[in-house]
């Protein structure tokens, strides 16, 4: 369980760095390294960059999901 939480935290840290470095507009494009990982047959790298891309999307979204609670 700790390993999963650490990995998720690392994914969000990477996503946050991309957003800070490249901005809201460019960060999703930079996270699309998924294609490069596919070309290299790097399944783990592909999985990691997919997670980073999802985290970037989550960090940069501006609207709530239907039924999402507000803190």
C-alpha cells in the first residue's frame, strides 16, 4: 500500500512540475511522452506517462465532475 501511495505522489509531483514549467496549455503536450514510450516498447514508461498525463489533466481542469463534492 505504501508503495502505491508513493508512486501516486510521485506522479502528481511530476505533473505539477510539468504544469509549473510549461503552463496549463503546454503541460498536457509535454506529458504525451506515451507515444515515445510505445515506439521504444517501454511498457512501464508508457504506463507511467499515462498516469502523469491523467494527473496533469486533473490538476488543470476547471470544472467539477457531475456529482462531485466540494470541500
